[in-house]
C-alpha cells in the first residue's frame, strides 16, 4: 500500500493548526469573559444543527449510492467532514450574531441564505461526484458567500 | 420571560459592559438577555438581580404559558 507523504503531513498540519486555533481562540475569549453560559448554549445548538445538516448529506450520499454512483470511502468521509465542519462553522457564525445583535436578523433572510448555502453545497457535491472531479466543490464557494451575506445582513427597513 | 434589566441599568447609570463585568459574563450575553433572546440560568439571574440589589422576581417577569 502506497503512503502519501504530502497527505500525511497535510493531515497532521491541519490537525495541529486546528488545535492551536481553538486554543488561542478560547484563550482570547476567556479574557473577555466569552466562555460563559451563552457561549455553551450557542455551541450546543450549533452542534445539534450541524448534525441535522450532516444527516441530510448522509441521506444524499446514500441516495447517490442507490442510484448506482460509485463512491469511495475516502470521498464519502471527506464530503461528510466538509459538510459537518462547514455547517458547524456557518451556523456558529450566524447564531451569535443573531443572539447578540441589537436587532433580530430577519428570519426570512436567514432561511433564504441557509437554503442558498445548502443547495449550492448539495448541487456542487453531486456535480463533483458525477464528474469525478473535486474541483467542482470550489465553485460552491461563491454561492456560499452570497448565502452567508444574505443570511447575516439586514436591510435598513428591517433594522428600524 | 421579560426582564427589567435595561430599565434598572439606565436608572443606576450602568453600561452593559460594566454589568457584564460585575456578573462575570460577556457583553454579548447581557445584550441577548436584555433583548429577551436568551433566558439566563437561575445562577446568572441571581447574580444580575444581586447587582441591582433586587430579588429575581423584581428583575425577571415570568410569563405564564410561555414554556
């Protein structure tokens, strides 16, 4: 079995960077009394919501398998990791803003933004699987950013 | 659950930042509690009430049927 040195280094570096980012982030948050009960509440909710998104992705991947599309275990695990961590991060940005904003984000805009993000991830994931080229996933970045922008911004009329 | 934090804070001339320091939470938590988006734990509610020299019932108004 061939061992990819680059992938091994990338995985280790990714894990180290993630742990360091978490450690420094928590250190800074602790200074501002940020690790309080609202923090725990928000991140508990975020974990819960990201599992719903991951369940949706598992359902989509199972459906693709049933339709006869061959999926390697590395590809499936990669997509699930991407969907889980991605949804965790996005929801983790939206919830604190919505909680501590001086005005509530309009629910219709948040819902629309989430639909845009979820649709783009699912569509481009399917395209990348069908074309057998993961580069298609990069095309989902722009619609995801647009979805995020829609979800997080409120127009002036909403804020008054 | 409604609360009178903003009103009491204004009457005592305390900023959100000062109140958050007194009770040991972030300013974002005070904003979320003030705006009614987050209901604090009994412990935090006690600390907030204590900082205004009030009882919990004087600061937090429980609404029947909203659980």
